[in-house]
């Protein structure tokens, strides 16, 4: 029989190529410890994530990371794991580990939507937002605008029609010979580039809240084929275009909803140019912008533990084994 109060919650994230484990104290509303192992170096030789290799590496990393996070702690009150969306094999590793551990300890295991974890991750920051807010989910797999009125109360405002922003970053980085994953390297290269040297398109910037970035990547390829560009200048043009589109869409979403708080989550949320652009727009237009701590922008167990704590406190005590490689957050 499960207890009614859930204090120490273990979070497990294995949706793709990061193995994350964290321990969250719901009584103190604070993160006790967390650890993440990135598989980026392993996948670099292939130019992208190899699902089978990702799954096997999660198997190798989960037990050592869990021991590291728990330390001398012997008792936990619940476990949250990423149920989806993500790579099927990778999700199965985390779900199997979570349910096996939960059964051995006699505690509940709850499946958490990966994007819900990202949406709620800024609540772990030193300056957390209050509900309601507009959230920009911007990562390698997703670029979405959501209205968030509370835990489990999400409305999709805008979505990408093709490449996500992070995917466009990585593909453009490969075009520039920066390897994989190339998003951070491209951003660093852009900081050395001259603004305005190249003018790239701002796809779908004029109307609506949806996104499209595949044409931007194609425009970079066209410049590379037709000219002999300085890579730093072209990287700067690319980043400036992405940031301008994201900032414009966020401002429009806030205006449309009448809200004054914007949350930015996902790996691209750590991008310095994007943060500077959103902060400047917030100052001009009078809205507040909230971010997770930089170390919690990418996939991690802390956001899963936090989301699980809310779900458990609300009475969710599911112990069914399930993974959902495709899963609509608002469906």
C-alpha cells in the first residue's frame, strides 16, 4: 500500500541520447541531486543518434548514475520515468528500470510526458514563474508554443511544420563542417561573425504562431554552393534569422493570449543569442521571461522528478508498464 505523502521522488530520463537521474524533495521544493550522461561523443561518428547504441548505453549508465544520485539515501517515496515521446528502445530501458526498482521498494512508478518535464523545468529555477504563462518549447525535436494554466492544463498555440529549431541548428552545423551535435558550436561560431553580411529568410514570421525552418537550412546550402562565404558570418546570419523568428512568435503569442509571462524550455533555450533577444523584447514590451538553469535545459532527470512529484501529489499512482514513442501532450 502506497503512502499518501510523497517526499523524495526519483526521476529517470532516457528518451533519446541523454541518461538523466535526479532526486527531488517535494517537501522542500528543491533538487537534492542530479546527474546526466551525454552520449554525444558516441554518436558523433555517425552524424546523428543511432537508436540501438543509445538503448545499450542507457543500460550501462542507469545503475551507476542512480547510485551516484542516491548516495547514502536508502528510502524513496516514488519514481517518475519518461514514458514518451522518444526512441522506443531507449524509453523501454528507463521504464523497465523504473518499474523494477519501484516494485522492489514498494513505491509507485508514474510515466511522465517528456515535454511536460520541459514545460515545468523552470519551476526548479531560483526565480520560478507563476501560472498561467506561455511556454516556448524549443529543442532538437520540438518547436512549440503552449499556453500553460497549471499542471496538466496545456493548450497548443503553435507548432513546427517541418524541422524543429534545434534540428535546423544541427543540420546547418553539419553543412558548415562543425560535426554532431553542432548546435552549440554553431552558436559559438556565430558570435565571431559580422551581422548583416548575409540576409537569410525569416520563414513564416509574418503571421500566425506556427514555425518552419527547413527553408532556412536550404538557404544556407544555397549560399554555400553559390558563394565562398565566411563561415562565421553565415553562422551569424543563420542564428539571427532563427532568433528573430522565435522572438516574434513569442511576442505574438503573449499578445494573443493577453499573458505577460513567457517560459523558455528545451535545449535551444540555453542559446545566449536567443536569451538576449527575448530579454530585450521583454523589456520593450513589458513581459517577463523565465528560463531553467542552463544545466537543466537539455534532457535531464530533474524535470521528470519534478513532474512526477506533482502527479503523485495529485493522486496519480499508476503502476502500469507503458512507453509511448509518439505521444501528443494535449491529446
